[in-house]
C-alpha cells in the first residue's frame, strides 16, 4: 500500500512538474495514467480503439479508424505514388466509389450524329485509357469530328488514368492537377505527349455523380479552355487519404493532401459550415437532369426490386428470334420497337408482389419506365450502345451539348 501511494505521489509530482509539456506528451501521459492508475480495470484495446476512432472523426468526414474486420474487407484502397525526398515514396490512398479493376470502363461509344462521337465513361480504371483510345479510333473511322464525353455517373477511380486520358485531349506539358498538403511534397501531374484528339470540338457532361478523378479530368479540360462543360456542378470530392496499417490488422485512413485544378481551385466541397470556398467543377452551361421519375415511390420500389430488368430480360429471351427477324438492325429496333406491352407486364408483376402505386406515381414515371424497358431489351439484342442510345433520349445534358456542338 505504501509503495502504491508513493507511485501515485511520484506520478502526480511528475505531471505537475511537466506543466509545459507538449500536447503529444500530455496525451501519452494521460493514456499511461488511465491504464496504470485508474481505480478499475480498463480494457486497453477497446479504450484505445474508441478514442482513436473519435480522434479521426474530429478531423474531417473522411479520416477514419478501420477496425481489423473493416480493413480486411477491402477498405484500404488504391492510391497515387507521391515521391518524397531522398528517393522515398509515400502511397497516398485515394478513396473512391469506383472499382478500379472492373472489366469495362467505357459503357458506350457511338456516333450521336453524322460528325459527333459519344463516349460514356463509367470510371477511371486500369483499362480505361486503352478503352478510350480504342473508342476514339473507331469513332474517327466513322467520321467523328467532334466528341462528347459523358461523366455524369463517373465515380472517379485511378487519378493516373485520368491524367493519361486527359493527355489525349490536351497539349504536351500542361498541368492536369496538383496534389498539395502540409506534410507531403507538392506533386504536379502534367501531360507528357501528343494526344489523339487535341483538335476538334469537345464537350464533357458532368453532374452530382461526377466525383474525384472524374472532376479533376473535367476541371483540367475546362481550365485549359479545351472543352465545354455541360450539366450540373460536380460532387466535390478532392481529398487524398493515406492508409497506415497496424500490426493487429487495423489501420488509420488519414487525409494528407488536397487536389487542386490547374487554376488553383480545390474541388473538395467544404465540410465545415463556416467555410466559404469555391468547390467542385461548375459547368459552362448548366442543365438540370431528368429526375422526375425518381420522385415516384413506386418507381423506386420496382427499381430496387429489379422488376424492370427481370421483365425485360425474360421478354427478350422468350422472343429473341422473332425480334431479330422483325428488327434486322439496331437502327430499325430503335426507330420502331414499342415497349408499352412490356410495361403492362411490369404492372402485373408489381401487383403480384403487392407494390402499391398511385395515379401520381404513374404520371411521374410511366414514360421513363417504358423507355427503360426498350433500352433493356435493346441491350439484350444489340449490346450496350443500343441501351445508351435509347436512354439518352432523356439525357438533357447530352441534348444541350449536341446543340452547342452545331453552333458556329
């Protein structure tokens, strides 16, 4: 008892004598005191995990502590290699909604009119640059003079691939974006060679689903006056996270840098209400997307349940032979196929599943679902290009971009 009392007195005296200690020392001493002096037993692992998690949350919405089970589930994502001094390399983890190893990044590539090509790029993955280059080659063979790149649903991906693709449209030695942080060296990402489409009219479609690497790509083309940006302001995701693993399988993901456009704008949307800053990519021509169908509760229910996909696939499989005989080309199908009868099958399936709908629900989404069914059947018969050609009838940003392409 006497020894314990002496230890407590010693520590108390030590703490008092270190009034000018650094914040780091204060934190370490507090942890030592809780674990070694607190009246009851403390589960060190739970205690430390809890407070590390809270510390990370207090920094920003993206820095976080990953428990071992989270880290093992693919939470530690890919990153950009940013050179450090003395030849060392620091891997900056870039969190994104996209999956970098997906098999196809170009959803569709076709001629939107006689001289304008259209490419829908879903993400910046490992194969994205090769896919874009192949698409450009094929579209040029079909007479492409102008190009529209659709990034409205592009969740980002590998930033080095965004640079590589931007290089096809920008002159050599131009800044695509800059990564900058207080404790990491600044890195400027630039174009390095002659591109495939440095001349010719170019439009980029963006929206709230355009994130991270896709925003950097669009901003670079805008800042260098290379492309007309059409749609809605982008998502605003421009922070870089580094992942630091621990021996027990857990990890810290901490924000270490920000992305900046060639004109010096940080694309990250402010996450503190008091912050007043420009963010994201603003379109040159603002166009609201067609979202009326999403306000229908019935539409959201059948979409979540996959009703349209099920009905369209079943119909296409059961009638494929007669459909191919009746519509001998993709163009013939797009011009003449009527999917209203399939819509009635959707209604029947919805009733079978007990999904309620109102007249207001129907008014908001019927035309869209009918179009969607046509696109789904078309994809089964002719592939993704057919699907996008049909669905793009409701793509407001694309219609505006096509109109802008034809203006003198």
